[in-house]
């Protein structure tokens, strides 16, 4: 198996992703490349980390996850690769891998320094092409992780925003807005259930109040927001057939309060 | 052959399509996945049906067409798979398959109910990942269609808007606007020719009047709209090198009249 | 090896690219298709040529580069294929291949005329699907280039805009704006170095003045533009963590002057 997933903030305007794929296929013509997502907000490490954490486990064992959200490209930030029980990860060491890896069994972390695997000359602005893509391609061929550099002890940590818990209140926030304009919060299904138990509750978002969890977008009134657990286990505020972000004028950072009685 | 085409309204903002591909490859590592289109207007079953109808026949025999335009996700709408002489189709039973299938030789229709093929737990909001992608993947491996549930007699119908024919008038409307801003109507080449025969004609769109069919965008004056048959056989109103939608301020639903003398 | 790269101005709104892939796979089920870029400005041959020139060499030997930026579709413009030492190119003969090929060893140029390879009926508006995709697919199967038509002597030339050199001034312009809002100029690293030598210099863009070349976006003050060589060797004007295009209100055609002392 030689699957390489690619997650970037490169968007789809340019040739950046296409050229990375070319570089991978030149090294491993049999690689199967999957676009995980290229529309992470430019340089938004938190958002890249959130999407990676939600997605990587759906891939087959042995997948190489190539992650390039890299505001520090050209600076002295490290380049790392991590081998877990099931996957490989290749990325700048800026925290973007940290939330995905925190519950994984780590088998090795390597600082990528072995220049013979890099495309030359290495540019100042596109290590995705010149360093990360070739390393991912060689990994997909089965190359040993210690061929690329020396073992290091850890990667840079990153704290994704977490909800705060009070006596009868759980206060979270909107951390992601999807294509449909759904407002994804940092409150997970597990945390919600643990907090609510058998109590009654209401969910407050600005002036809106919601007092149940829906199981289908069709349950809601067209004009009133509903609460639903999204497919990755986060509490989501939505409008039935419209963009909640647009029609409620809400964005990332909006406070969402769960109150129990 | 194990090609899976994917048609959705998921856009390219998120990890939705990438994760569906991961799920497919976990089941069938040899699947060849083709993005047919992911920018169907959110929840627009008519548009999804129109694109599928225009596209599916270009694929190799045996292709599994995975269609996820699914406003009723989580509700009681059925999930279906259809086998025709040449293809498989997997989709929510909301009409999105109907226009594509109306002239096809149907070999079997199955309501998808066999939960052992689903990803668990099945989410409320992403049956594309949890149900449709796994079923498509198993189909691409050659699994029998009756493994997934019981035979049913039909799928939900959907009427795509059709032009209306009067004595000397054929009245259609704009049903799709493409990337270039071309206005695609529901008047097909066959219907146009059958209606016009050897007569002279004019095509009226708001205050604009066109009296011939062009064969190249370069035939037209830069500032005047032209009529041309698009590559899928529909009458299209365009500006030579500009977006007709933008510069003529016209959108979906605009009436287009063909008048013969 | 049978890689087909696709470069178009089709955007990602429609089924155009998906259907081209279907056509290729119907002819060569083993083809490996790579999206190079589909967001060339509509009908912008210069931009397509610039992206192709920057990208094609990253692909493995034997890649078929399928380029469809084709404002003249349906008109009398020729359709060509070119074989170089390492690659094949298939495109309308409108200049889009010219900058990529000017330093390549050409082994043969063919005007594509052999209709038996085309999809029938050939539409007026989508030769990408009906002519170029099938020809690329047959080439990826190893078909001889002279099967598709007769040898011709040359392809249509295209002049990409070049910087102008004066005694102490090198005057270029912004020719491309990427996803991050970076302003890419037509001044190459080689030309810059050759012009500057050991002199001091300043780079002037409207009212902004920059007097060094940075090696990382992080070197700059958040509010001041920096100059950096982009990963394809062109001088780029950027803001550290913002879109230079947006926040400096600059676009394609903006004059960039390098002055030496």
C-alpha cells in the first residue's frame, strides 16, 4: 500500500498541489495520492490541526499524511516526520500534528535533515515541493524513518481551543465553518453528554436559544437554528437549508453556551 | 475495472470528499476515484440530477457512480443502489438519479439496508462517508447488489424543468450557469431542431434578440450575446469573452423564448 | 508509465474536468491523471503558458501534458501535439505551449487531424473532451505521434511579458497573483542577479520601497511589503501574513522597478 494524503492551505488557484503530486510520482510512480483538503485558511495552524485530527483515522493503514500549513517556511522551524502504529506524518514542526497525535502510539519522531532526499535547489518558500513531498514519497516506498535524520524526543505542542466547564454552564466557541455555513463548535458529543447527563438543557448562541439536539436537518424550522452533532463528533449550530454563518451573521469565535437545569 | 465517480454538493472547502475517498480506499485499495463534480449548489437535487444525466455515459463500463446531494440526510428518506446494463449508481432516494436513469436498461434496484457494510457509528449528517462510500467501494469490488438489501420496484421520480411548446413559440429557461458564466437552458438541440425545422427564427432573452446559432465563441461581437449548443446538447446563451451571467445580469430561471416565422 | 497532467481554465464549478478524466480512463484505464491546475483565468493564454512553463519539468518522463485554455474552440485554430525528449504536449495551437517549449529539444510537432480518435459528434465548445482528452489518452498508451496527423514545422509563438532593462533600472511588472495574494513579477532571479551584480539596490512598487531580498516571510514586519524569490524563480512582492494583492490594492500589470546604485 502506498497512499499519500495531502493537507495544505494552498487553495486551488495555483499549480502548487499539482507540482507536489508530480514530485511524488517522479519518486514513487505507484503512489496513490488523495487530496484530503487544500482550503485550510492561509497559515492557520489551528484549523489545519483540527481537520487532520478529524480525518487521518479514516485512511488505510500505512498512509503517509503529508501536511503543509507552513507559515514559517524558510525560517528555522524544524521539519519532522512521525511514525505511529498505523501511519506516517510529514510536516513542519509548528504544532499542526500535535492534536492528531496526542492519543496515538508513537513509534518514532525524526527531525528531517538529510538533504540528499530534497529537491535542489531548495527554495525559500515552497518546502512542500522541495522537502516534504519527496520525503513523503520515499516513505511511501518503504524507506526507513531514520534515513531522513535523527530521532528527536517530541514535536511542538499545540492547544486547540477547549470548552470551559462551570457548575451549570459549558462554554465553548465556534472553531470552524464548513462549506454549508454550518457552525462547528469545540464542544464534543462526549463532553456534552458527560456534562448534561440526564438534565434538561438549553444551548445559547447570541440571542438564539435551542433546547434539543436534532438528528436531521429536516427537523428544523427553516428560519430557526438547530443543534446537531456533526459527523466528526462536534456540536454544530445550523439552519435547515441555509448557511447559518451567513443568515445568522456568526463566525469563528462566536461563544456557544450549554446551560443545564 | 473498479472506477468510482463522486458527485456531491460538498464543495472543496472541507475534508468531506477526502474522507470519503479514504473510506473507499480502505475497502478497495485498487479503486480508481474520479471527482465528477463537487460544486452542485448546496442541496440542489435538480442541479445534481442535471449534471449526472449529462456526465455518466462518458465513464467506462462498470463505473460506480456515487452521488451525494442529500438534503434529507438523517431523515427517513431511503438509500438506494441501481444497476444498469453498464453502471452502478449509489445515492439517497430523492430523485437525483431519476433523469439519468429514465432511458437506461435497469437490471436491479435495491434499498440499501444491510448495516454490516456501514461505518459505525453511523452519523446523522454524513451518510456519504458512513453509508454511500462503503457501499460504492464494495460494489467496485464486485459485490452482488442484493447483498446490500432487498429489491424494490422503483426510485423516486424527479421532473427536470422542460421547455413548453406553443404554435410558434418554444419557451424554456436558464437551468445552469457554468464557470464561464454561460447560461445553459433546458432547450435541447433535438427539441430546437424539431421545433424550428426549416423556418427562420429568433431567440429572445430579456431585451436581447439573437437570430442565428453560432459554432464558435469567436463568431460573436464582444458585447452582444450569442446562442450556441453547449457540449452536452443544450442551447446556451453566451458572451464571447465575458461572463454572460454577470454582464447581462441574468440568472437561473431567466426565460428564453425561441420564436419561428 | 502513463501519467496525464491536465491544465485548464475550466475552474471547479462544473463537470468539465471530471468528464475529461472519464474519457481518458475509457481509453486507457491505467492512466494516472494529475490535476496540474484548473483555475487559469478564463481564456487567459498568457497565464496558462506561464503556469505550464513553471510546472511541466517536475513531472516524470513520459508524462502527457494536456493543456486546454482554448478561447478559439470551434474556430479554425489548429490542434497540435508536440513530443519533446521527455514529454508529450497536447493543446490548441494558440501559443499556450510556446514558452514551455522554447528551451526544449523538440522531437516532433503534429497537427491533430485524424478524426478517428475523436469523440463523435465533436461539439463546438468542448474540444477538451472530444479531441484533446482522447488524443492524450492514446498517447499515454504509447501510440505514435504521427498516427494523429501530419508533421508541421512549428507552433504558434507567444511572448510572455519580459522586464525592460535600462542603465540603472530594471522595469518589470506583476504577471500573476497566487492564492495567498503574493504578487509574482516577470523578473527572474537570474535576471535580477545579472543586473544587480554587487551593487546596492532598491525595489519600488508604487509608493513602497524595499531594499533587500528576504528568505522567509517571517523576516518582514507584518505591515510592510517584502521581496522574496518565489519557488519558481520569480521576484515576488508579499506581505508577511496577509494578502499583498488585497492590502496593498495591487494587481496584475502593476509596475515593479529595481534600481541599482
